[in-house]
C-alpha cells in the first residue's frame, strides 16, 4: 500500500510539474514580525549546576550525593534509568528556588510573495528568520571592536511551493514543494509555532486534495530526512491520508491515517563478520525499519452556543527506533530490544459554552490522554540475566508519539511532546472590550505509568540519595501526581494587523515532578527535580501581520 501511494504521488508530481505557459495576473507581498519575551523561574538547573559541569547538586549525604545527576543528553538518562546496575537519571528540570531564572527575547520575521497566474496556477515563497535578541550583536562595547556576527543560518526558505487548482476541470488541487501542514486542529500535524520557542516547522513534499462542498480528501507525502547516497534505503518519510465530511452545518468530521517510515540503519555494535554471525545467532542488533502508524477520528464545530473539539487516535506498528534508545542498558550488554512495538491510545476533548450577554463569557472544560508505559523496573531474575548474559537487553518503554503537534497544555512541562500522562483542564474567557480578551485556565496533570526508582533513590532524613545503585531490583514507584497549573492571559488587538499579549502562569509542583517520571520528549525524557518549589512564567508578545 505504501508503494502504491508513493507511485500515485510521483505521477501527480510529473503531471503537474510540466511547465505552465501562463501569464502573471497578480502579485501579493506579505509577512509578519513576532516578538516574545519569556521569563521562567524555578524550572531549570540550579545555581550549583551552573558553576559545576559534572554534577547537578553537590551535598554529601552518607557517602553519596544529594541528587547526583551527571549532566548529558536525556537519552543517556533514559539508558541509565533502565540499567540493572543504575546510575541516577539526568533531568533538565530542578523545580527549585535555587535555580537561575531563565529569560530571553525571541523574534521571528517572515516575508512572503504570492504570484497568481492564469489556469489556476500560483506560486508561494516565504523566507523566515528566527533569532534571540543579543545573539547577533556585532560590537564589543568594552573594546569598541566591530565585527560581523555569525548570521549564515539566519534566513531560511521556510516555504516555497507551486499550487495548481481545478486541475483538468475537477475540484483537484496540488501543492508541490516546501509547505506548512496543519491537519484538523493541528493536534498531531501542525507548523509547531504555538507558544515559546516558535521556530516553526515546514514539510518538503506533495499534497493532493480533492474537495467538494460535502467532503475533502488529501493525500500527503513528505520527505523528513534524506540520507542518500550514504544509505540506499535510509530515509525518513511521512505518508498521510486525511478525509473530512462537511455535510453537517458548522460541523466537521475527520478521519485519517498517517505513517512515518524510518529506514535509517541502526546498530549498537560494528564487530565485523564474525561478530555479525554471533548477533544473527542470538537475534541481537538486527533493527528493522520503523513503520509507525497512526489512525484517528476527529469531530469539531459549533451547535448553537456550544462548541466542541474531540479527537481520538491509536498508534501501532514496528517501533524499533524506540527500542534502540535502550541500547546499553545492561551491566555488560550493549544491545537494545530490536522488536519494540507501538500500541498506544490518545485522546483530546474540549467543550465550551458562550453566553449571549455582555462581555461574551465562554466557559470550557476538557482533558487529554496520551498512553504510555514504563518497563524500566527489573526483578531479581532480570538483574541476574543482565549480569550474566552479554546479549541481554532491557525492555523498551513506548509512549504515544505526538508527532508534530501544535497543542501545548502546559507552559512548563512540554513543547508539544508531553506523553505518558492524562490531564483535566477548565477555563473561562471574557471580552471586556471589543479589542480585549481575558483568559483564565487551570489544568491538572498526572502520570499514567510511573518510574520505579531504585534504592537508595529514596528520601532519607530530608535528602534524596541517588548514587550508583548496583542492586536495582530493590525499587519503588515514584508518585504520579505531577501538580496543577493556572494561567492568566490578556490579548489586545490594537489594530487588525497589530496585537499585544501578556501572560502569567504558575505551576504548583506535585510529588510526581519532584521525584520524576518519564513524561518529557514523547515519554523518553525525565522531568524529576531537586525540590518541589512552585514555578512561575511570565511573557509579553507582540505580533504584526501584513
């Protein structure tokens, strides 16, 4: 099915890529400038970490270290957490009032040109630049020396595609090139530019859409990574079919299938011919391509004063690249599980009601569920096997992959990759003036599958001691209560083109965040801290679109 779908898209590309001898009819120039100042408190690594590159917090306790955590990437923490002879887990969070506050101002500038031709043909080109204030300043005020900053990667071709509509007299359109994609509400596929860190995401590929007043069907192929000629079949591709039924007034019903195929070569070791024979015999180090499927249904719209957004998705398939993340989890074995499978559910729901009265108050309730698992705990026999067998591998832990989501449920916990969690949320918005909107929200978070911390990773006389733990079958599950977040946001539309927004969020940190679980990075990242101090976030944003 995948090959047939790809062939269909290639044929469409050839047909639509034939030069169109059309006259230029219209040219439009547009763009936007978006500037956002961010301030985070009690979230990141603490003050001692900033001074010492080896440890996150140093306080000798009974021969160990309070929250001893070697700094490194989250995947290293993932592997250590799965070890029968464990090291402590690395985390980018602290939830500690000794932390350095984090603040920066980010700016994204976009400029685009759209050219319309005859025969329903158009071209769209958009350049963008994402910058953090102060990164490209070109002068040293101390010496007065001026020099060019490193700006070689500042301006990118963010979008560049050809579009043809009403092809061959049918309601068929095609887009070919680099483009933004937003499927439905953007819950799984979006430009990923919702909140802080709005760098944006565009996709290289083809989109074919057949649409009428009653329904629309889109077929999508996108090249996510190209490894030719290093690998003959080593690319990462996205395939999708997205269908919408429009026959109900003010309501849309969607159904979809998506697949990511990741054929990049994965190997834990490269021992040569003899070693490869041993690996084949014992069935290790033979990772197949990942084929991660996602199927789902969505319904959204308005019915009188009510509005709703509901979506459910199931993810399945060979997920060998997830098993690869657990390579080297044993005391001796360098291998990861090469038969990791995805089988997880996710859902999203929001229902709102708008009162027909002054200030147009709207109240809403909602929730989300992202299935996950944590198989990092080991019993005595697992531990003994890891010690005795050089080909032992830890079980993988697979949570729902959020793909390219544009939904962010927290200002603190995610950048659209929160998983292995369920949450409940509610809020109210009002419009005190025609140009002003005020939004108040509250959200509760809880981990689905907790991490089993290894002794002596327990609280002892007020300290949590986490040195090397050789007997990891002595463990206990961490708390699942992550805490709850409240946020207040005010948006003012100065003109149709210029808007201002200011926001404040406060996170009441629960035991589940202080102790930590694997909820970050689609379930592969650890979010435990060194304390349970509440966190704050303040931002100011202005946006001009023309």
